[in-house]
C-alpha cells in the first residue's frame, strides 16, 4: 500500500506523432499503486489504468460523479462536468439514488428491442448520406460528410429535433468537448443550447409528436426544467463519440476488409479505440483504497478506459485489432450505474454505417497516406479531424 505522490505526469498524453493509447499507459498499469497526474486545468488527479481498478472506481459508492463535491476535477481550465444548478437534469453527474430516477425513466427508450425497431430509420439516414456523397462527386471528407451527420441525424430523430437545426447544435457541442475552449465560449454554448431546447420543449408541450421529448413530457417523472438538461446530455453524449468511432473504424476496415459486416468487428473497434478515454471524471467522498493506493476524500480520480481496454491481463495482444477475441468485457462505455445509455444504439449505427458504406462504395479508399490523417489532441475524445477519401466515379 502506498500514498506516494510520484512525479506528476502532465495530461493528456495524446500528442501529435504518437500512438493512441499512449505507450505510458502500459508503464502506469505495471506501477505500484496509482499514478499522480495534472490535468490541463492544473488540478492534480489519480490516473487509474488497470482494468480491474477502473471497474472498481466506476462502482465504488465512496466515489462520486457529482461535481458539487469538493475536489471534483475539471479537465480544462474552464468548464467540465456541469452541476445541477448549471444544467438541471444532467444526470451523468448525479449519484444513486437521485441518478436512478432518470436512468429508470430513460432505459425503455434504449433497450435492444427499441433500438432494433429504429434500424429502418437509421438505414434510411445512412443511405441518404451516401446518396449525397455520391451525388457530390468522387471525393469527400468522411468525418464532416458522413460520420458526424449520421449520429446527429439519428439522435435528432429520436429526440424530435428538426434536422435543419443540426449545424447549430453541432457547432455548440464542438465548443463543449474542446479542451481549449474559453470560459466565455463554453458558457455561451451551454446557454444557447439550453435556450434552444427550452423553446423546443415548449413547442412539444403544445404539439406533442412521436419522439422522446414528447414521451418524457407525457410521463412527467422528469420535470420540465430537468428535461432541458436530459435532452442536452443525449444530444451531446452520442454525437462526436459515435462519429469518431465510425471514422476510425472506416480506416481500420479499409486495411482489414474481411471484417466488414461482421458484428464482432464493431465490438473490437469500440475496445481498440476507446474514444471516450477522458470522459469519466470522479472524486473520492471518503478515503478509499484502489489498486493498493490510498485516495483521500476530496481527491480527483480519472479512470482511463483506453488504458483498461489495453490491459494485457484481460485482453491478449491488446494492441492488435482482432475481432476474433472476445472484446465484450471492454469498458469503452464505462461500467456500473453510468454505463453508456446509448450503447445499443451505437452498435447498430456503426454496423449499418460500415455495411452500407462499403457495399455501396466498394472502391472507397483513403485519399492521403494513413500517417497523414489528422488526429484529435485538443478534445476529451479521441478521433480524426478529417478523413479524406475517394472512390471510382463509376460507382452505382
Ligand atoms: C461510441 C460512442 C459512445 C461512447 C464511446 C460512449 C461512452 C460513454 C461513457 C464512457 C460513458 C460513462 C460516463 C461516466 O461513467 O461518467 C457514457 C455515458 C453515457 N452515454 Fe455514451 N457513449 C457513446 C455514445 C452514446 C450515445 C449514442 C448516446 C445517446 C444517444 C449516449 C448517451 C450516454 C448517456 C446518457 C450517458 C450517461 C448515462 C448515465 O449516467 O446513466 N452515449 N457514454
């Protein structure tokens, strides 16, 4: 057991020209106890990298997701996880039992069966995006023109957000997931989103539709005010996360085409890339021992899901993309009560996106060498800024 404050490691470790997950994660996993690090905000935190320890952090009741507890870490100089005063209904930042009311109300909307029913609508969205790609020529940026639009159109449909407003909320979401955004930028993006959703909810109160917001209004378990935060969370949580996975997955499948259309590839891509590595922030509310390390009440904790998903004691040859392995125990969606609500939806979106894209554009290829692709280093999520592709103009 140790309580050492080792030389702090600056965070995040994603840097241009270096592989992701960072090589240092392997050293951290084999170190005694946990590793002390400093977030870009200057806040010290404990980094948790072993699979078992990450699961423990995400399930221990002495560890909280609520930013109103003293010492809760912020990733960037400003912003971070909003409190209920700032965004009521932002339930990923609540602990049990308060969190359970939101979760129980929303679970029926995201069951495997409900998501299966959405397949035709998702297929239609994917097909329409590919129609647009093909109509525009024989080159594209697959991030802007496909990977970002598919999840955003899907979640808009689910919530009942008009497609025409997509550019607006995509721009605001970008500000919120960028580590370098300023205080003013974050505050104004949050306020603009809340204003927009408030107006939308008022419209749906008057004229309910066949959508999630209207159903939650009718159910009444979640208050009108909380519904703004719930809608905002759903709009943001499933957008760039899914887009990044779709984009990175296309790159991997281009060089591993035998896995196109195999559902095991989707699960392995989720593990392999673990795009939401810097998402689950926590604080200890009592002294607790994790992985042989004493964490004092009020100290911040960052369980790194990419590090856990590349833990060689759980996954053989973890740095290889191998859909034949059983990747199911990955923690790319977190673990415990906050485990990703949208995970069934993500799996279906990725599956349909890859199958359809490669079936309809079989000559799809990268338009730049893979090492020239620009990776994201400035956000809480890992992904690609752009994905330039081309195909033979005689397609379809
Ligand atoms: C590849 C795509 C995605 C990844 C990697 C991902 C990852 C995660 C992770 C790691 C968490 C846990 C956060 C924590 O413990 O603090 C989480 C929670 C959550 N995710 Fe996702 N997510 C994805 C897509 C989606 C989608 C499509 C939606 C919704 C439409 C969604 C909605 C949520 C919500 C609402 C929570 C909070 C759940 C709770 O607190 O009970 N996510 N996600």
